[in-house]
C-alpha cells in the first residue's frame, strides 16, 4: 500500500485542491520526500519497491499534467539508479530526497526568471487579460508591479470551479485594477487588451497547449481582435513523451460542478477539465529560457532525461481511466 502522506496527496489531486500545476508539484515533492525518509523498508530493494508503489498510486489519479509526469520521471530515474547501483538504505533515501528537492528548487528558480521575462513585457497603461489561475502568470504580474508599472487586468470566472475568482483576488491584492466578468463575455472583455496570457498544464511536441477548459475561447477572441496570446510556462510543462505519440488524458469531472439538481432523463452532461489549443493561435511561450516559438518546442523536449521504467508504466497509464 502507498504511503499515507502520498495517499493524502492523491486525494488532493483527485478533488482538484490545487491552484495550478506548480502548487501540485510542490506538494507532490514534499509528499514523496516524506515517504522516502520515513519508509520502514529493511533493504534497498524493499525501499525501491515501496517507492514504485507510491508512483503507481499517483499515476492512478493524475490526468495529463506534464510537470507531474516529468517529476515522476526524475523520481523513477533515481529509483532506477538505486536498483542498478550499490547503495546503503540511508544513502538511497537521501539520494531520492535530495534529487526531488533539487527538482523543486529548479522549478522555483524558473518561476522567478519567468516573472522577470514576462514582467518586462508588460508596459505602463497596458490591459492584460488572463484566464483561470497560474503561478507563472501571477509571477509576471508581481514582477511588473514591483517594477512600478501601472496597468490593469481582465479576469473571468473560469467555470467550472471558478478559479478566476482566486486570480481576481490575488491580482487585486497587488494593487492592480481588475475588470471581472463571466466567461460568456470574453468577446466583450478581450478587445483592446495589450495581450492575453494563460498558464498551461501540458505543451506537446507540436506546440499545442493543454489548458483549463474555456481558455481556447479566449485564444480565439484574441486572434479575432488582433491581441497577442502568450502561454506562460516553465519547461517542465513540455511533455517529451508526446514526441513518440503518447496521447494526453483529459478527465471528465462529472455533472456536479455544472448542474446541482436532478438530471432529466435523456440528458448527458459533459464536464471536461481541460482542452487543447492549436499552436497556430499561440504567439509564443514565455519560459525560463526566454520567449520560445511553437516551432521550437520539440527541440527543447529532446534534451529531457526520461526514465525507461516510468515510460513502461506510462504506456499502461494512458489507456486507464482516472
């Protein structure tokens, strides 16, 4: 059975308790590190086996969120090395813990760099539209405000789950004037914006972007009104598995968050979590490596270090319901 802390993390993933992928990865790292340091295994082999049980538990609940699968690649790469090398139990624990803490540190540094690069793109008197919630987008806003820039923001509710309300509150707390409305008036709010920006859950090898459902409409409105659309994401959002044709998993959350009453006979309610935006709608990706074009994404992905054993697990994972 998976570690208790890991199972608690899995419950948070299952019930969408995170305000973005960065938050999920941070909590995931803390859970795995805690499990590694407190695992009561009596041998290195038993330790590695238990760590794989934890991986399987996480794979049982996550949809396609590249930072999580990339985290698991980093995790399983360490387990693979432990199985193949000569490690004492204590050193094996610390090897896993240190590698994942370093992974999280790289993520944190990347977020700071993205904030600097993106913040420089915001000018005085700009109107910046965004959708849903994203730590990378907030880093842009924070940096621009710290630089003393005066600008406004446009945010919509981002149903279902209304993550846009959280974004509206956080942006307003930075002293940025916010115009807020329902998703249905995106065609009213986006015209006249200096840019439309959004985070990402996955960027595939074609430059397509998996995002919170509703963002696609914002991207279409941006294109219609000549507003540049930037995806704000660190390189962990790039999914190198898509180079080999791995499909993405999109969770349907069921009817509860969109319809609270009794469903009439003959009615089917669909409630997908994410949707895919085609690359031709994306002006560029604001990353810790700078501004990247859709055509350059696959080149960046080929530099990724992948775990062979996790790749085998992912071949099964893509065909299982979540």
